[in-house]
C-alpha cells in the first residue's frame, strides 16, 4: 500500500484539532498506511475478518440503541450504552459526514474491558481498515475486539 495523495490528506485531517480535538492518531507518528498494515496483519493473525467484526459491532450497537441512552444487555453477554450528541463529524478521507453517535460496549462479566465505537470510527474501520492509532480513545484494537466481541 502506498501513501497516495488521498491518504496524505487524510493523515493531515487526522491531526489533533483539525476534525476532533484529540485527532485519530493517538501517540502514533507512523504514516497511516503503516498503522493500517500493522492492524491488518494483527487481524489476520487473530483470524478476524474486518467484515465480520464490523457486522458484529454494527448489530450490537443497533441493539444497544433500543436502550435510548441507558445501558442495555445484548444477547446476554454485552452491556451496551449508545449516546447521541448534536452535530456531525466529517471523515478525514472527505468521504462522508457522520452523526455524533458513540457506543460503549463491554462484556457483561468483565465491564472493565470495553470498546468505544462511534459511527465515524466504524466507517473508518469498515472502509479503510483504519483502527486508529494507539492511544486514540476510539481505537478499535484488534486484540480488544476479539476479547470484547467474541471474534
């Protein structure tokens, strides 16, 4: 994978203060294509398909919306709380605008182990395999996905 002009512009947009206060890269200084490649490799090592993980997140979040902002148990194994704020966020790839919908997904038996997923972070994960940089609050870490979502 090459650092195309599209990816260069996206990386500029991912810097803190451009779209969000914290940005999308966390503590990372690597080009996003290296971040993506490393996460794709880790997902393959774990035997997790991006499409399967995205579908599971989407289904759990859709069920969590039924709680109307309160925690709800999904399938007897996840506790999910979905919050929606006013406004929208643009994709750093300039390919869409996303509502500020955030979901906290945790294992029922281990509430400390959780994922924070937004509509935008799910889009970046599905379309670009971008899990976000280490240290980013919305990072969809492959190991954490496996632990929380039974993948």
